């Protein structure tokens, strides 16, 4: 049986500088979790039409470029690993990048991607490989920005909304904080969705949801110091503000079609587009929806008890 530790950290390689930043981050992550590293260069080009299929254009001239890119990526990974032993596999694949990485991701621990800064026109018209793979990947996706390398002593930041996607994000955020021996920032941003609702009652509900979402984690991860951040306003803006002092942002994804709480095209897309630190987008597992319902019930009960006092 394949264990989680046996699952590789998968990295998309294309010879660019931003892909090498992703390789360096992924190599350090692989050392941290004692996981193998899988570097993939997709030679195929063409158009990925989703469920309709894929139009491929094979260009054999890309093979030499791929071999060179993988060699440089492996070198960078070894450099990032330092004296630590790192199991590295490299692969030249013919399908287009989205197709091959989406397929390989189902057997991976993490998919790590570099991304270049895109202007508003590029984002609206072209989108990005990272945005597509966040929707289609079969494992959590980490997107590495080109700006800077955050300090390893900085905390992990997780966005919480009580959804099934948030359940998975909280799990991963605690695991990351424990592995790095750093603090965790747990952020819940609330806004009034009902005009009849007062700011005080919305804040109470958010507080109850935040507390219920974190219940039990202190016992599981006693070494992690948690800082709760309850704030009003736009969640993406609040996450980006707090991320200035963080080394990793963790948010939750529903999967292929949409994102719960941090929706691709709105909150999650804004975080991915503007974050200056790595962003990890997680998807819920079987059972997380049930856990989410339990969180909502617990939050409602706690809120009623507080109001009755």
C-alpha cells in the first residue's frame, strides 16, 4: 500500500526562472516531509479542451530543451536540499502541461507550480496554467510567486470559513506549522450578508465558526501556537494584508467546478494573483463535508449559549 510519505511532491518544469523557484521550494518541502520529488517537463503542445479532449502538436525539437531543463531543475533541487538525501525522479512527457500534471497529481502529495506575474488582460483572457490546475488537480496545489522568499521562521496563515474545503485547509495548515515548528495564524473574515443582521451578530457567528473550526487541534498539535484573527471586510484583502508576515498561505478548494469560501475568480483568484508568498490551495477529502456540518452545528450551539448568558 502506498503511504502519504511515499507519494511524491510533483513539480512542473519548463525551463523558466519561475519554474526553478518552484523546484527549490518543492525540494525543501520534500526534505521536510521526507518525500520523493518528481520533476516533469511536458514536451507536448496544443490545446487542452477539458472533457472534449486534447489537440496535440508534437514538436521533437523541444526534447533537447526538456532534457536540459530537467537537468538544471535537478541540480537546483540538489542545491536546495543541501546535505540531505533527496530521491528525485525526472520525466519527459508528451502530453501538454495541464493534461500531464493533472493526471500525475492524483498520485502526488503536492503539485508545485511557479507562476509569472500577469496583467489584468492576461488574467481575463488567457488565464494561467496554475489557475487551471488548481481546479483540475487531484492533490493540493502550491503556487510559488516570483517576488521573494519568505523567512522560514514566519508563521503559516490559513483562511477559515467553516466549509468542507476549510476543514482540509486547516488540517494542512497545522501539519505545515508543526513540520516547520512555527506559529499558525487562523484568519476568519466576516461580512454581513443579510441587511437585517447586525454587525455584532455577524461577528458573533464568525467567532463561533472560528472556534468550532479549531476545536481539537490544540490536543493534536500541542507544539503549534495559534493566533486567532477575527476581522470584518473582504477576505482576500485581509488574507493578503496578513500574509506580509507569513511564509505560506493556505486556502481551501471545492475542486473542479468552484471553490467554497475562497472562490476561484473572486477571493482565491485574488489571493493567487496578488500574494507575494506561496499559496497552497487544498481540496476537501471524503468526510470533510460531514465535519463541516458538525462545525456549523457546534458554532450555532455555542452562539446560542453565549447569547443566553
